């Protein structure tokens, strides 16, 4: 899952409070960035702007990018496209920082914190994914008033005439309808 382009070295970042380092990088979107109903287009390069700032006990990482999400309308199956600007800020803590030592009450929260890795590196893939995935609409719609598909013929209601209907005979009465034959049908119309 880890993409080497998203592992950044902190060697050039001075650890004096407030020191900054900026990097621009390109990340090619993976196949699994989203849900079955909507996801980022796989294989598209995303320009990611990364600002790293030295803070007490770690580094504040600010990410900025933009992403196109594509999916299918859950009612009519038309394509749905959404454009989002993505901004995220997370603190990556030094190993052994007080925030990482958990007490019984905060144990679960300490496990969710980001930690500076081996050789003074940070892997921003999780942060980037965590910023994009919440933008994915779990039930995308092409429009709020989408009528969907006709449950009998499967055509889009928006493309069908207003008087579109299907004459469906109740299966319990099908044998009676067959006695009427073609003439009975024409008399009803």
C-alpha cells in the first residue's frame, strides 16, 4: 500500500520550533482510493503540496491537492463527477513523545496518532487517504430530483414520455386474461 513517493525525509528540516520545509510531489492515484459507488480515477497524477513545520514533539504536516471523484448515480446509473480541493493538517510525533504514551482512558486515541518513522522519515499516504476518502459520496446522485429507472423496462424515467406505463397482469389472473385474448386488450385501450 505504501508509495515511496509519499515517504518524505525530514533531514533537511531544522528542528527549531517554527522552521519550515516545502515540497511539491506527484502521486499517481491507486485503484483502491474510494468505494465501489465512487472513487478517484485510478492512474491520474495528483500534484500534492506539502508544508512541514517543526513543532514541539514533532512536525506539523500540511497537505494540499485536488481530486476528481467519479461514480455512478445510485438511481439511474449515469456517471457522476465531483471535483474537490483537499486540505489536511496532521502532527507527526517524535517516537517517545508524551502524546504517544497512553493512559488507560486515552489508549485508543494514542494509537491513531502519526509517528515519525525510521531514519527521520514520514509516510504521508495515510494522511492523504484520510483526507480524500471522506469526500466520497456513499450514495452519489446525478441530481437531487433524479427519478431513476423504470422498474419494468429499465429505461431512465427522464428519457421516457410522461404517459409511460406497462400493463402487467396479476399472475393470479393471468389465465383469465388469456381468455380475453387480443380483442379484450383492444377494448380496454
